[in-house]
């Protein structure tokens, strides 16, 4: 690349999100596959911004989202899986449950309107806006050990989402038994008629977003997926932007 | 009107002891059989002396057992109305447990059937499905919860008429020192679910009475089983039926066995599993 081309570190409104690393480096297209043009987009819903952070490629992230607040996740580089777990902030024994979510919704995919339920069937969050056809909650998380099954023992040294989850969960006193089946924002896992399923090319793109509203105070753990052996990241791990917006007055008409 | 107490003489310790002891030898439709070799319902072709577990689980009941690596487990749906919700843990390190996402993703198959490895999150096989003439199994919907059963049937308690799977799992887990945090998504046998093209779930019900599923324990296992109505069974009433469980000493999957190298992913999972077992001296 030409050394002089500036890296854009603000969104269209001129807003510059916080990033734990140098944002100019994190957003520099030269660090990603050819043709990557990061798009920071912005919140998918109206409301005062209470938190705005960029998660570097391959890193974990967490935050508490208060009841009524909305978390927008921006797929900054396109087709970047954001593996995600939710817990009741008050009692992390209550956590996201794939089977409760899909048994209640009657559908294996997650879309706008899907209520993300806990292992007690309570509503943890509701998807309020979504810019891709469907989101995955069947495919689970990658990990060092499971990579050896999927791709071979030569991948054992690679980083995985399970490692990100364990590292981030440890900050809250949680461990391996607290890591359960998860959501994968921006990952595409079709289930065919005979039950065949798998991760295929993504249906997202730079700047695409999903937003969900917390129905109780929730702890959100995210692994910005580091996988390099399947198309869940387009073989090109890129950053995510996480924006929490304040609760809006709900209509009671 | 005669009460139950009227049939018992229990006014002294001696009388109470005699009354309790007089119950010996009674038989009910749901009970364990001990020693296991004494089962009135021996699985076909299994030498009685090899049996380590023989039990009939009540409709709406639960059971649990610690089993050695190489045990073979047979679950039989006596009436066509059982639904065996199952959780598996490595008995030596129980934070290693069934991981449903890996179990469907790694073999590239959402529907459980013969040959399917039941995987932990540690890249190992906890158990292999080695026989299944039901084909009506489910890895998507998990089990029922208190909230769901109260809404559906008006009650969810273990002592009530429509126990939820999660509440029974809490009890079964507690008997092995495990807590509600240790209950990940579970799988179930004898009630089927299929996914339509739009992602919609379709309940395919039972394959009928007398169907059986057999698993081989690839590690020392804590096995928890809740026999409760499937969470998306659309019938208005709570329907459950007797579940028969047997286990016997057999061998884990190894070189030369049918499933050892039938699929690349599972083969590497068996390599990881036997590597773990060898290192631990199992």
C-alpha cells in the first residue's frame, strides 16, 4: 500500500470509538486481506450512546448491557463471526440457552424479533434490528481442541473462540462449566433437509449490523472469532464495533 | 374410609421395623434391578454377568449413573411415549461435558443416529451412538424448563404430574456434586425434530414402542437421564412413558472398530480420546 494513504478512524458522523489498541492500526486495511475496506457504520437504533468500542480482530470483549439498552454490533470488515454469550448480570447461573431460544421461537435461525432466552426460558434480550437474512445459533464456538477434530492436529497452536470465552469469563469468576452453546452473529450455517449442516460463505458485509435490546441487565461476552480454517471470517479476521445505546421510552399504546 | 396407615401397624419401633421389612420383594413397573444381572428384561445377546445397570425409569422420572469407559448403554422406549433426555460428563473431570454445538457441527450433521459421536467441548468423544432403530432423536430443542411446563401443563415440579426435564436434571446432577450451572443443552432420544428450509422446527414424534438406542461410553461417564415429555411435543397433555435402561461391560471404540475411522473428524476425536485415556492410565 502507499504509505501516505490515511486510515479513517471515525464513522460518517465523525465519531471515533474507543479501542484498546491503536485504532489506526486496528482499522488499517493493510493488516487484512486484499480489498478489505473497514466500515464503522454506526448504531442501528436511535438513542444516546453510552458505550462505543472497537474490538480488534481475534480478541475477546465483554460489557454489561442494562435492561432497555440496545447493543449494536457492527461487522466492520465484513463476514466476521461475533461469537456471543449472554448471562443475567445479577446471577450468571442464568445464561443464554440455544434450546430454550429455538424451542420457543420454533425456528433454528435467529432474525429480527427473535427472543434470546435463558436456561430458565426467561427473555434475556430481543433482536430489534438485523441487516442480514439470518443469524446462527447452532454452530457453536471454535476452540483449540475442536479445531484438531475439524482440521487436523496441525491447528492445535491456533487461537480459538473457546479460549477467548474462557479468558473473558474468568474476569467474572466463571470457568469452563459456564461456557455453553452460543450465538454467532454474521456467521452462516445452513441446515439441509437431511440434517447436513456446516459453516459456508457469509451473507454479511462491511458495515452490516445487528442490534438486540436487553430485557434484563445482561453480561455480554463476545469472541471476535480468530478462526482461519473455514469461511466464518472469510479467512480474514477483522474488527467489530460494539455500541450500546440508552433505553428508549417504550410505547404502551 | 380406610387409609393407608390403617394397613400398617407401626406404633412401636419393633412393629415399624417389621412393617418396613414386610415390604421386601415388592415389584413395581419402575424400579432398579439389583444386582443388574437379575434384571427380568435382559437385553438380547448380552451375558447377564456383564450387566452393571438395569432399571426401568418412570414416566416423568429420572436416573443417573457413573459408568466405566467401555460400558455399553441401552435405552429402550417401552411404550413409544418415552423421551430420554441425556447429559454426559467426563466422570474424572466433570467440567468436560456434552457440547451439543460441537456434536452437530463437527460431524456436519444435525440429526443424531447410528455412528454419531457425542462430543465434549474438549475435542473428545464422550460416547458413540452404536445402534438406533428409532431415528427420532433431537439435538436442537433441549429439555423442558419450569417456566415452560408451568405454562404448558400448569405444573413442572419433580413431585407433580408434569415434571420438567431441567428440574429433574438439577436433582440428578446434585447427586454427583454438580449444580444448575453444570447443565448445558441436552440431547434427547425417541422423539424427533426436523428443520424445514426456512429454519422452522417440525416435531416428528415417536417411531413406536420397543425402539432402542445404544451408546458406548468412550470415557468414564456421569450419565444423567430425564424421561420427560419433549419440549415441543404439540399434544395438549403431558405424555411420557416407561424407559428401560441397561448397561454392561464392553469395549470403547478402538482401531479396527466400525466407527474408529469411518469419518475424518470423528477419527481424530477418537485419537484424542484414546490419547487421554492412555495418559491417565485408563
